[in-house]
């Protein structure tokens, strides 16, 4: 298997693989191009996003300051909004459902590293997908960790750290995020 195939399969892989490095450089160049466009040139921004991302649904917007590892592993549903300065580390797939609201400075991580110092120093890492359902609101500055699934209609409070799955239709807050009540 290639390092990319291992990465997408959730197996340990070498994050410093030359082909993976080239893919990350491609993503950074596209993000830099997008950030340099005039704010009113929505068509050009959309064209760059379509080149960068694995999929972007109709009407979905991504504000400047967006950062990602590859872009190609990100799927954004229709009519969603990703606000300023969000970071999506997409070593594994990140899927965002339709009609989602992602507040400023939200971070979604799929990458993780070994606890043992030797493999970590050697550049070994692994990744686990993040899936976010339909009509989810991720509050400002929240962090979603590798392998998490968030159910439809759920709200994650500002600053929360989501380290495990959340069911549909709840409000979750805190570090670690915990369900405090139903919202739907």
C-alpha cells in the first residue's frame, strides 16, 4: 500500500511521504490563491473551492482564513456556512452535512499521533474520519477530534472539545463535550 492508501484506510502511515507532502503543498497553494481574491469575487472563490475540496454543495460558503491538509478529503453539504479561520485537518475524510453552521475558529482534526516517542519522532501518524450530520451548529472555537460522529440537528457550544460521538438533536458543551439537554 502507498502511504496515502494507508492514511485513508486508518492505518499508521508516514506523514512525511513525498507524495503526501506534494498534496499538502497543492492545498496550501489553492488556499493562498483563495485568500488573495477580492471579497466580491464569489465566482472565483467558488472555483478554487471546487478545485480544492472533494465536494462542495450548492450555496455553501467558506470564509477566508480556511486551512486544511489536503482538501480532497473534505465533503461539504449544500447550504452550509464555514466561518472565518477554520482548520480542517483532513488526513481522513471529513463530511459535513447539508445546512450546517460552522462558527469562526472551529477546528476539525482527523489526524492523530502515536503516544510512543519513537514512532512519533519518525513521522508516523494515523487518521480517523469525522462525520457531522445535517443541520449541525458548531459553536465558535470548538474542536472536533479524530473519529467523532455528530448527529443531525445537534448544537456544540463555543469552546467545546468533542472527543466522542454525539447523538442527534442535543446541545453539548464543555471540555470534554457533554450532552446537557435535547434541542430537537
